[in-house]
C-alpha cells in the first residue's frame, strides 16, 4: 500500500510545489512507484511535471465531483511518475461539494482505489485551508512541511501545527508531521541560521538533516515542464532533492523496523 503524503503549509511561496515535484521525481529515480496529485487550482505541480493543465481531458476536479473513476483521470507523464492533474476548474469544486455528506473524504476514498498500485502518493496542497486542502489532509498518512528560514516562518508555525492538530482530532487520527524541510536555504545568512536553530528546537528529529539550498535551476526547471533532475542533474537543487528522498526512505525504514 502506498504511503500517502501531503506537502502542505498555509504560507504561500515556501516551496511546496517545488518539493512535491522534485520529491516525486527523486523517489521515482530511486525505483519507487509514485503518483503526484495536484490539489491546487494554480496547476503548478501539473505543469512542472510536463503535463499541460489546460489540455487535461480529466483532472482531479472530475474525480472530486465523482464524474470519472480516478484511474481514468491519472495521466502518464514523461517524468518517471504519474500525475493526477489540476487546473483552474478545481476552484469551483469547493461550492459544488460543500453540502455533500462525507465531503471531507472524497479524495481519501478515491485514493484508496489506487493505493495498492503505488509506493508513494504525494499530494501538493494550495496555500489555504479550503475544503480542498482539508480533503488532502484527511486523505494522507502524514504531512511534509516545507519552510523558508525567515522570521515570518516562525510566526506561522503555531497556526500550522494547530491546523494539523485540529484535522487530526476531527477527521484523520493517523495524521502526523512526517518531516519539516528547510527550503531556499542560505547558510551564509545569520537569520537563516537563527531560524534554523529554532526549528531544530521546536521539531527535533522531525526536522530533516537535508536542506534545500536556494538554487536558480530549481526555479528554471518548471518553465521547461521538468523536475530539476531531468533539467540539470548535477545542480545543487537536484542533488538536494535526491538526498531528501533518500533521507525520507531511510527514516521510514527505521520507523517500520521499530514498529515490528
Ligand atoms: N530552493 C529554491 N531555490 C530557488 N527558487 C526556489 C526554490 N524553491 C522554490 N523556488 C521558487 O520559489 C517560488 C515559490 O516556490 P513554489 O511554487 O514551490 O512554492 P509554493 O509553496 O508551492 O507556492 P504556493 O503557495 O503559491 O503554492 C517559485 O518561483 C519557485 O520556482
Ligand atoms: Mg504551490
């Protein structure tokens, strides 16, 4: 069964989509079967995986509206993993499902149908706590939180952990923080180092050792519809996301081992 992971943070522009796309690609390179689900109407994860968001025959919208089975809407991409794409139609789903019974669990139920075909399902979330994001958080085993090491990141922390606690209590008892990832990291910057130290104190072992440096290739690759590893495989960004995938696999092995 797939481990299902949301990449989430209510704060915008912290590297959620960059992490979703490049973690998916790195896990695929490490021979894992991966599905990337785009739960943001901006469709950035879709485009960043080389799938044209405006040419989608079916998208995650159709799945949430119950119009097609999830298998039909999943796209084969040329980036080593499969994609359940999104575009701006997703913005209209919220109203359409608002009154429906079990509205928080539509994605969860759909993903269960394909969970045995993948090792990892990565869900890219929008920077908001809409019913769409709630569907994502209700569907996953855990969350990876990308964070930029700046002062405002710490301010948003309490909000974020509170949100995760609330959803865990109300909708998804299994929901946990799998890991916290430092993105756009600049070790030369004193503030980065200070914030980083605070994150270490707050999250302890949940803070990944791997940090993602600020790297221009990571920002350029999406314009080519490619994860960075296919755009420039020796770039610092590509190496960092491969390291992250390896660290994640190692940690989940240790965890599984200790559970036996
Ligand atoms: N490590 C990095 N180095 C350089 N640029 C980066 C890095 N990570 C992300 N970026 C760039 O920063 C911007 C925001 O990143 P991204 O879209 O991944 O964030 P997001 O959290 O998904 O944003 P949103 O909240 O809008 O969904 C993008 O232009 C992206 O290319
Ligand atoms: Mg995004």
